C-alpha cells in the first residue's frame, strides 16, 4: 500500500508539471538565471547568419520565440540604433544593406543575440548612387561630385551616422545631417559640399527629392584623407647612366618589360643635362623616322623649365605602337638618362564595382571587356565578391560571352556556391584566361542564385 501511494504521488507531480505550462505562458519552466536562447524561427538558430532580400516597398516582418520568456526582453538594432522592442518586429527599410541584430537580455543581465543580413533593393526609377568605393569616399569642406542615376530631382542629402554596433542599448537620436545638393541636368550625378567640421566616419546616405520623398542609397565614408586604391610602388623599367646621342639602342625598353604595365600609367624619365651644344629628347620606336607616327613623344627641347622627371602617359596609341615595333627608345642629344620608372598599384585593385548585379545566366549582366581587363597581368589573383540569396539553387561560372558546353569556354568551370564557398571567390588569371579574354572580347560572370558586388585583382 505504501508503494502504491508513492507511485500515485509521482504521477500526480508529473501531470501537474505537464499541465502547468499553458499555451499562453510558454517555457515557464526556465528560470530568471538561465541564459537566454532563441527557439524560433529555426533559420536564426546557431552561428550561421540569416540573409533576407526584398524591395524597398516591401515590409520586413519577423517573430522570435525566446526562453526564459517571462524574464527576457528583446531589442532590434541596426547601425547602432534601437529600431524596436518585443518578440515581433515590423519595419519598412530604405534601399541599402543592413545588419539587423536581435538582442535578448534577461533580468539577470545575461544576453544572447542573432544577426540577420538584410539586402533592400531600390525600385526602377528610384534615385541611386553608384556603389564603387571611390564614389562613396567623401571629403568634408570641399565640393565633390557623386555619380549615380535618376538624380535630376534631388534637392538634399541626408547623412545618418552609423555607430559601430556593440551588443548594448544605443542612443535614440540618430544625429542626421541634411546638406543641399545640385543635380546634373542628365540626372547622372549630384554636386555637394559637406560641412568642414563634419565628423569623420561611416554614414547611411539618403536622397530627398523636390516632393520631399526620401530614398536610401547605402553607405558612404567621410574622411579627411584622399581615397587611395591600394598602395603605389615604383617599378624601375631601366636604370643606368647613359649619355644619349641619337642611338635607339642606348636606352631601350622592350615590349616584354612593359607587358605588365597597364594602359594609362604615367612613365617617368629621370635625366641630367650636362653641358652640350643643344639638348633634345625624343621618345620613339626602334625603327624611328621623320613622321610623328613613329613617336611615343615627339621631339622637344630640354630646358631649365622641363620637368624632371619628364612624364608621359602610356595610352592606347603607345600600347599599339609598342606591340607593332617591339620597344620604347629614348633618343636625342645632350642629356643623360638615369632611370625610367612608373608607379603601379599594389594590393587590391578594383576592376568592376557598381550597383549589385543579380546573376541569372545572362552573360551581359556582369561583363568585363578586354579593355577593362588589359591592366590585369598574367598570374594575378582575381577576386569576385558575392552574396547569396534565397533561390532554388546557387551556381557560379566564370566564362566568355560565347560560352557553351566545353571547358575551353571557361575561365572557371561551373561549381555550386554554398555557405562554405570562400567570399570573395578567388582564381588565378593565367595565360589561358588572358588568351580567352583577348579572343572572346570579355570575361563574364554567370550562374544563378547570387549577386555580384565587386570584382578586384591583386598582382
């Protein structure tokens, strides 16, 4: 009889604990000293960051379930600002990319958080700003031009500071600054002058039109420093101490030496002018004659006013002449060449950066022409920055405009994109790639289920 009583008592306790948690009071068994946990939605559980994509006229909505439910508060933060509280969150975002933090804090001060990467795209016809980094690097106190599209009606720019987001409560005031702007007639740019004392840092920028409508345009950097893409390093093409006396073989730079020098590079000629009957410089080809078509730089007199180093631009005409004639030669009379050099960028160099492009197998969506690729030397590492979004599948292929079913068409054979794929994706621009881009006229990024944000290369 005693054993039966104990069993009945145990069953009663179990039933009581099971029925004591109603639908209206979930997870009441967790106590105030427990660490908070996210139970729903399942997509935000764990360390994998959730990604969401939408248009700017759509509304982002998310509900979360946490435990311990009775002892936990929820905050929704982005750009260092608290956007809402509670387990349900609804907001319409301006166009741009956001990192939304969902912060759970218990009464005991214990915290847990999840992040949602939110990509909000503009509508057709919305004012937009080109996303290349140089266009979004702004110096205060001086006029500058920002390139974009649909900007003819722009009247003001709103700059909202982005606080480096800590997992804590943020200030409620956003500290926005409004600045008047002047749009170009064609709507493809705006001119603006920021206050000279504007605080440096990252800002979210919005365009306000003449109807007082506001359109998000992503992030910009305000800095006193000039924008630099990689670091400059001097490359010596020739060095010595050669007196020039009209002989084209005395100081000659071959096409092989110039192979890695991109079109548009400034070539610097360092020289001295010892006492002589006259001083003249001509930069020409090995088979030079009496016509200007033979010359990279037509003959001119060297005087005390001639810059030293003398600089000329290695343009498309120079490149064509070099490929035809095989060398660049310094000729003339009455000067001594000490060094021929140029400054090249080391580090990461941008090949393409504009508004993110959604890839859906069309070779014209993200295409880099032979001219754009001319600066990339054989052996360089090309980096493709991308982002995945919800799609039936995700695949990348780097190929040519006339791509088909054979590997010979491809720079990189088609492969599946997954959460484990390195981002940026990197590949080597080898001789096969160079021959393919020269033959086919372009390099194209195709596939499905992702966006391309930027393409760079590193020598």
